[in-house]
């Protein structure tokens, strides 16, 4: 049976109310704080997410877009990157749209891909 992606929220996106709401909806979600990764670099965040087969969620589109391209050029794999614009969304709307994304896409589909969440 296909499964939805597991998510890892980087430090910029680790708003506790969003993570808590997704966890209470039975999605497999963790944050930088759960893994004691505060202050870690973007590359360290992506390495952790990839090592745990998790899709990384961030508001840092510019840096993760470049990192995604670099990883693919180097033949490295990750389990997807989901990006959103922080200023364009309320917490409630962000939760709703992340839930919708997780319900719509399967873990295998997001692998090595980058997505932009509409908010």
C-alpha cells in the first residue's frame, strides 16, 4: 500500500503549532527541535532528512533549490523537498495545504524532486 511522505521541518519552518497539528492528524512529522538540530547548516538538515527517508520542508526556497540541484549533479539522493513562502500563509492555511499535499502524493513520487506548496 502506498504511503505518504514522512516530513522533516527545518529550523526556519519548525513552528510548533504546525508540527503538532500534523502529528495529531497522524502524519509522520518531526522537526529540527525533535532531532536537536537547531543551528545546523542546510546541508546537515538535508543529510538528516535523507538518512531518515524524510521529505524536508522549508521556507528557505533559494538555498534548498540550489542544494537540490547540487545533490542531483553529485548523484546523491534525497526523499523530496517541499518549499513554501512563509509570509504568504496563515498557520491554519499552511496546515491545511501541507495535509493536502501529504494526502495527494506518495513517498516514492516525491523522491529526488522539489515541490512548491501553494499557500
